[in-house]
């Protein structure tokens, strides 16, 4: 007969302003070396549940592009993925060095995924930059995805984006990474 597992008490997530403050105070590193998920678990500023909650509320927050990229890195590392940030990978469609915002690596098999972060808080010219991002994604020497958020994109632009390339809303990134890396 199987013994029932004891219940574990789980603290409720902190309030959104506290999560945002913890994110802002976190140094995600990864600019000059791989951040190894197995080594970083104790240093993460948010639990996986808190990271998902923060990602789901991005459209209501005033973030900098760097803070948006931190949420992306945190989403992946909370799933056990290693990452690098601001890494030159390949060339743009114009032949310039191509810098990816976040590069994830699955330590189990070395699979990698480049992430292009697109955050737009208010309606503006970001929609016009999406075709360039899609074309650049196609020139990468490895798989890539565009992660968008902020609530400032026109709905038609997002429909076009998702129909033409790999793309996901930041609120769905954890699920998307889970499927892509078969976690």
C-alpha cells in the first residue's frame, strides 16, 4: 500500500509591487558567460509561480527593455534552462553582427533557442519593426522566437507576427519553452 505524500505548505505569491522590486534588484548576469540554471536556483529573486504571475501582468507594468529581458531569462532559468544575454549570433539581413537578447540552452542535450525581445508599452512604431525582426530571425544559424509584451502592439500586427514566425506573448512563454524543449 502506498503511503500518501505529506502536504507541503506553499506561501502565497508576494504582491506585484514586491515582485517588480525583486526583479529590479536582481542581477541576471549572463553577459560574459553562461548562467547555469542548476547553480542559480537559490539566487533567483522569484519563485517559478511568482515569475509566471509577473509575466502575466507585463501589460500593466512600466518596464524598461532590460527588465522585460530579465523576465524572459527568469522564465527560462526557472524551468532549468541555462542562458546567456546579449550574445552575438550570426548576421542581420544587412550583414551586421546580430545580437540576440537571450539565448537559452537545455543542459540535457545542448539544444539552443535564441530570443528576440519586443516590449512596447504604448502604441507606436514598434509594429513597423516587426517585419525586420521576422526577417532577422530567419537568418539565425539556430532556432529563434520573438517574445512580445507590453500591450502597445496593434492586434493586426500581432496576428501577422504569429502567422509568419515563431512568436509568443510573454505571458505564455513558460508553456512555449516547455513544449519547445520538451521539458
